[in-house]
């Protein structure tokens, strides 16, 4: 981890946790990384979850983050896949 990197704890919800094989992951990402940048990093690490990544919401606290938003520091993040049903 370089001096410019920040550690982010990411909770994977439902099918994402099952596909990755664990409910939490920690990633060291450059300061200012956006939600889209996080998605790209996850796609590189876990290519088998790519179909769910674009449909999943990234949540920080009680807020849904836009793809262009920088990742907040020191706040728990959760990646929530779409729910089935209507």
C-alpha cells in the first residue's frame, strides 16, 4: 500500500458473497477512486461476478453512491446485487 492508497472494507451481499466465497473483502485503492473505479478493480479480481457488478448498488451508510462519486473514507461500504421478484 503506497502513501496515497486508502483501505476500504466492502461487504458483499447475497449472491455476490456466495460467488466470491466470503462476505467481506478489503481493498487498497488510490485516494479519490470512484465507484466506477472500484467496479473495475472488482471485475479484474473477480471476473466471474462481472454480470452482477453493473447491476449492483454501492451503499455507504444509508446512501446509494453514484458511479462518479469518490469512495468515502472511513465509512462501511456494501455492494448490493439486484433482488429477484417484482
